[in-house]
C-alpha cells in the first residue's frame, strides 16, 4: 500500500534528522551555552519521536486494516460517538509530555540569562556589538579596540555581548557557541557566550534587513589567552585610529571586508542609548521604483507648517 | 431575508432581517472595541516618548476638554430620548431629538478641530514625537467616527422624513443609536486615560 | 503633486519586462476574448453583480487558484535562485521582493480566499439556509479582497514591490530604510483586503447563529460549520488589530508619524507585537476551517460519525482562545527575559494538547470504518502524518530556549510549510475534490486527481524535509544566496528538485480542471459520495434558492439519517412556497473599483488625487443607504420545474466513485 510506504518513508526521514544530527552545527556545540540548548533539543526530539512513532503506527494500522476492499463492501461501520475514557487519555498524555518539556525549557531559559555554569569565577569580557547595514561592528571598551566583521575572543572565558544596532533590526547568531538575540537601535540586549576550544566559528545575522542581508556574516575566532593578548596588543599598536567622520562613512549601507581600529566609536555614540541620534540617511537607501517622500526629523521639529515641508521634499529625489 | 414579521416586538426588531442586522452590528461593535483597544494600547506604550517635544501638560486644555465631554455625553442622552420617541412612534419627536444629537456632535467636533489647531500652533504635530503621533491618531480615529456618524445619521433622518417610521428606518435609527452610545463610551475612556491621566501624572 | 512619470513603471530587469508584456497580452487577450464571444453581459449579470453565496464562493476559489499560481511561481523562482551556491538568476533586491510577495500572496490571497470561498459555497447549505445573512455585504467582502489582491499584484511592475518580508518588520519597512513606495503597497492593499475579511467574519457569525434550519442546535452543527463559526470569531477579534497596525504603518510612511520609526520615540518592537497579535490568530484562521473540512471528509469516507464530536468542539474553542495568547513566540529572541519567554513557551506548547485530541479523534473516526480511498480522502489521510511532523517541530520551536537556535532559520521555514501545506493546502484540495460536484454538477477526474495527489505530496516532502536539516546546519531564511563553502548545496538542490515535482502536481491539478470541464460526465448523482450533511440534499449544481423546502434536522449528520430513515427527502407540490431572494447589485464591484483607485493614489502618495477619488467611496455609501431594493420572489411554478428536473434524475445516474 502506497500510503503505508509514504508513512514509513516519513518515519525514516524523521529518524534521519536524528541520525545525521551529529554533523549539523547545532548538534556540534563548541561551548556550554550551545551545549545546554542542544541537550534541550535532544530531550525534546526524544519525546517528539515517540509521538511520531505512536501516531504514525496507529495511522498506518488503522488505514491498512479498515480500508475498503472488495470483500468488505457489505460491511456497514457501527455507530460510534466517542469514548470519554479514551478522550481523557489522549488529553492527559499530551499534557504530561508538555510538562516534561516545560520544566527543562524554563530552567534553560533562566540559565541562558546568566554567565554559564562553571564559568562564574572568570571575569567576563564585555564586547559591544553594533550591527549596521550590512556589517558587524565589535567594540572592546576595556581594550579600546574595534573590529569589523570579525571578533576574537579568548577560549574558556565568558564573553558578554552587548547588542545594539545602528539602524535596522538584526539578530546575532553564532550557532556553534549558542542561540541568537536581536540587536535593535536604542536598545541593548545581552548575550553570554563561551568557546570551549580555540577555533573559528561562523556567525551571522538571521533577521532580514534588506539587500545585503545574505552576506552579513562574521567570524568568531576563539584563541588561547596568550594569542588573544598578543592580538590585542598588536591591534593597539598597529591598527589605525577610527575617526567620527570615518565611522559615519562605515555606517552607510555597504559591505565591508574586515577592518580593525585602535579605538572605539563608543567615545562619540552608543546606539543603545535611548536618546542617541539616528545617523543613517534614508537617501542612501534609495533603490529602484517610485520614490516616496522622506520625512526629515530635524526640520519638522522647527516648523509648524507641515504643508510647506511637504512641498520642499516633493519631487527632487528621483533616480536610483 | 424572508419577511418573517413579529409585530409583538419593537418596530426595529420585527423582521428577521432586522434582527440579523442588529446582531451583526453588535458584532461589528465588538470589532470596534478591539480596534480602539489596540489604539489605546499603542498610546499606552508610546505616551511618554516625547522625543524632546511638548508633553501632556504643555498642550492639554482641560476646560475645552470638559466642554467636549459635556457635549458628547449630552448627545448620548438626547440620542436615548430620540430612540424613546421612536418607540412611542412619534416621528416628529424622533427627528427633533435626533437633529439635536447631531448638533451636539457637531459642536464636539468643532471643539476637537479647534483643539487640534491649537496643538499645531503650540508646535505639537503628528510628526513631532511618538507620543503626539499616538495622541493624534487615537483622538482622530474617534473624531473620524463621530464625523462619519453625523453624515450617516443625516442620511437616515432624510429617510425617516421621506418614508416615515417603518421597520427598516426604525432599525437604521436604532443601529445608529448603538453606534452613537458606543462612541460616547470610547470618549469616556479617552477622557480618563488620556486627558485626566495626562494632567494628573 | 509632482508626479514622476518616468519612475512609475519598473524598468531594467528582463524578468519584470517579460511579466509586463505578459500581463499586457493576457489583459488584451481576456478583453478580446470576452468581446469576441459576446460574454460581457453574461459576465456582468451572472458573476460580477451576483450576491449568491455559491457564485461568490466560486469567484473566491478562482481568484485563489490564480493567486496560488502566482505565489507558486514566486516560490519556484526562489527555489531556482537557491538551487546552486552563488546563483545569479535573481539579484538580492528581486529575491527580496519575490519572497515578500510569496508570503503575502500565499497567506492572504491564496489560503484565506480559498477557505472563505469553500465556506461561502458550503456553510449556508450545511445549515439549511438560502443564503448568508447579508448577501450584498458578502459580495462587497469578495470585491474588497479582489481589489486588495489586484493592487498588491501589480506592485512588481508598477512602482516597485514591497521588499520587507510578509512580516514587514520595522524599522526596515519604514521610510527611514525603505524610501521607495513598495511597502505602501503592503500597507494599503492589505488594508483593503482586510476590511473585506472582517466583513466576512461578521457575516458568517450572524449567518451561523441566526439562520440555522429548524432543529439544528449548536451541537448538531457539522464540524465545518463549527470551525467556520470559531474562525469568524477569531477574525472579528484579530483583524481590527491588523487594521490598526496597517493604518499606523500607513501614517508612518505617508504622513511622517512616529509609531514604529527609530527616530522621535517610535518603537519597532511595537510593530512586531501588533503584527503577531494578529498574525498568530491568522494562522488559526486558516487552519481551523481546514480542520473542519478534514472532519467532514474523513467522516464521510469512513462512513462513520465523527468520533468525539464534543471534544472536537471543545478543542477548537480551546485552540481559538490559546491562539490569542502565544504571539510572543515569534520573537523570543527579542530579549523580553526568561519570565515572559517561559509564559509564552507554555501557552504555545499547550496548543499541542487540543490539536492532539483532534488528531486522535480523526484516527478513531477511521477505526472500524470502511475507508474509501477517493482523492479527497487521500488528501485528508496524507494530512495526518505530514501535519504531525509540522506539529512536533512546532512544539520544538515553542520551547523558548531551543528556539534561540531555530529562530529565523530554514528549520522554521520547513516547520511552517509542514503546518500550512498539509494543514491548509491539502485541505483546500480535499475540499475542492469533495465539493466540486456540488458546485458544478460534475466531478473532477479521480485518476488525474491521484496523480495530482502523489506528485504534490512527494514533491512537498522532498522540497521541505531538507530544510529542517539545512536550518539545523545554520542556513537562514530569506537569504538570496549561500556560499559553496557552507556545504548547503546538496540539500538546497534536493529541495529545488522537490519544488519541480510539487509544481508538476499543481500542473496536473490545472489540467484536471480543464479535462473535467471538457469531458467529465454530467449525469451524476446529487450525492455522489453518499455523504452525511445537508449540502448533499440539494441538486448539483445547487439550485440558486438552495432548498425548495427548508429541511428539518433531528440529529448530527442530518442528511445521513434522512437517507437512512427515508424522511424529508421528497417534496410534495403543496409544500412549495414562493421564495424570497435578494437582488443582484453592481455596487460591490463599483466599490472595488473605487477602493482600488483610492488605494492606488495613496500608494503613490498622491494625496490630492486620493482625496478627490475618495468621493467615489462616499457616493457608494450614500447610494447604499438609500437603496431600498428588498429583492424578489421566485414563483411556485419555477420552483416546481427546477425541483422536478433534478429529482427525477436520481436513480438514472452514473457512479464514478469506486
């Protein structure tokens, strides 16, 4: 019977998820945060596999047994309205499964808010992450250095990423090290990550933010303490200075390669602050199609006559 | 659709279609409640985001708002009287009280437009800050509803004058009555959560 | 006003140029064809001005199938672009526009109208009524949907398509980062279509509460009627939120307010909250009617009453309530804290409980039955295992902490396609094969139907199963390309191949419609499936007044017991009375045109023109207020003739169900 084959192949496919899991980045955690999430995922996979097996089995059995055959054309099914006992059973079992999943979910949720267990002694390194279109800016306030599109961290040390955005909303994700979190303008979200071993891990934005989104990746390089300290020292000595003017240029919607600076932009702007200014310019985002009116914040505050303002901005922004 | 007439009920409830229209309108009011609730929660989220612009205390004019409130509350009362006159089958009384209701509504609108003009002259426009955006849109949505109600009621008054009190005109009047009282209730919430709260806090 | 004529049409992209030419030719072809065949009057009288729920339903379904085609083409383009690493079939901007259109069209202009279409056709018949409560409003609902859908569809050739995703998250979708008018299309056209949906919701609540035939208590309503009722309640509760969200978006984009902007105190998170406060219930708006259809079809083809009817009703109510309490699970990663995320994890996982109850009830409906493998039933059967995969991955995503690793990845994309395709698409196909004879008086070819079924189901699994793995390996949604080093290539290619099989299934479906219209046997029973509910007590296609005599209901599955007890199936001449019916009206269509014009001007930010043309809408409202046309009566003779014609046929018909 084709249907049974279908369900069988689905079972195989689901078990494939489980088996080939060992090769996928989420199932190869390189730090305690990602590991705790993976343990939760495995726990849930086990229960879900149980559900799948039971339902598929029951489905296959019922469809096979009660299908219409030439021999049973005379069979008239009995009138049956339901069974309170059975209905209570299949309400109660899912409730129990949900409870079994809820408890570790909640504890993990709380654990992820803090320094991972076992790393409390070590002083976390604070790195400010500023996402912009379409690059990642990492500022090390204590070390006084800034990197773009890559971030170096020492191994076995908790790193507190303080996330914010210079414009659109992004999501910061290093799957090998842990889960993701949004970065938003005028907001600061926090994420603790630890890398167990030296290595290079892919990080990227997962929250769609326009044309350059697909390439908005960065590298996390976990190093030994000595390598890390040497790198910091080298950057301090050799990297160029970032100026405010240069920084504004960086924020334009572009792709940049890796860049390194021996100071941080936090000196003149922290996009996480509630009263920080929005420094992007809508004009930079013009693309094809009919262009609409842009509302300039500063001018509007000074003027009470909105109509006039509208005229000023009307027709002169054509083109790409 | 069928002319299933039950004369023991009030005029506006006599046909099956009227009963369905009235139920449908109640459900529509349910949707309107969700709509205003959403606007209130938007206001609730943004009402302190002045962005350097004027605050509640800078722009609110409590005396004018009190007059608006009195006008609208009275209009709800006169609308009630109009429906009562309709139940007594008094066409003239109904039209008279109905028109009075609309005049009060128009007075409310006039005051509200003046209030908006005052705000704009104070430098508080819809574009100034998130607080003012949410304030203008919340008040404006209510005001637009009142405006729409006045136009709609005018149509119905013309129909009553032309056709007299029939199950259809009675149903239309009754539905506008529901609408008008609903706007009054919304205003009470605006008065409490926007103006009183804005002045006190 | 400063109209920039040179920017109105999108230029410079060969694919778009091709579409522009194709659209022009198709339009000319349709106009030419209608003129040549002298069908304009027919079209106007029989369809455009109709207020008959069955015809409106059919128009919804036709529009939905066309939108399915458009959305499907978008999907195929995405699959082609990601079939190999670093493909350059579409550029980033074009890809963004395509996935935005795919999402919006599939949810709002395909799934919803398809379901609403079937609801329109079936619900009044199932409850033994002659139409919906407000027939003209129903027509207006359709035409507003149509207006919105058409506006949205022209975006990519005129003015620029929305490109911020179907969720249109701010700040990206705001003027600060998307100064083109593309996203105005999103705000305005969805607003117009949404108004239509809201009216549908109100209409169906009143219809179901007030127009049930004698004896049909709430607990004797067919399950599809129940789900439609609850869906309508969710529509009324959730759509106004979307109305407000879109209105505020419109204000932000057109008038410079600061609801969701970055500057001047706006809050982008507010948009996400409002969007999902509507968006999550919206998911249940499309899934619940589908559950109802599966219930009808599984019960019919197992020849058994639905198992656990009461618990089915309780579960849909529970799902409806929970659907309002889970919206935050779409953005656990926003950093709302462990407490908030825990709360929403629990409410979300709780949805699995009533859904599980329904699943077991369906399985036990089939148990001890005699399962007839018609195409409609095959779709319903395939729904069970496929939806279970969507369901269990949904529970996994519901777990806040685990979601940190799934969020915005292809794992999520695979999950919601595993819910929406088996849940909604399988359902509308099942419903279409099932109710097609009721709508048109002939059946869709069962053999082609099975080809359609197998290609579609296999293609679906091949397309979306790999995405689970891709997501867990770090592939994200909405990315127009990926690098060769990522190692994603084989699975992406497999997925692209699957989409071709999926498309082949859809092509067979279209061919099936064509074949059946031309060749299918017209001489069939009005109850070809030996079904259980009242819609099958009418002629096929249904008489325009539905029932000569309104049936009386004594139990659940009323028609089944009418047939069993041989009661109420015949019609005596003296039982025939004149029937009152509503008149046709051109107003809903004219309102569609008016809303389309106003919407178009607003999208282009030509405020003066929009204000002037808004007079058209006001004129329509005034006309409606003074419209006292209360319909017409069908004479007894005409009813006698119609009833005699189809009732005599019975017994001499061919059976095509084996």
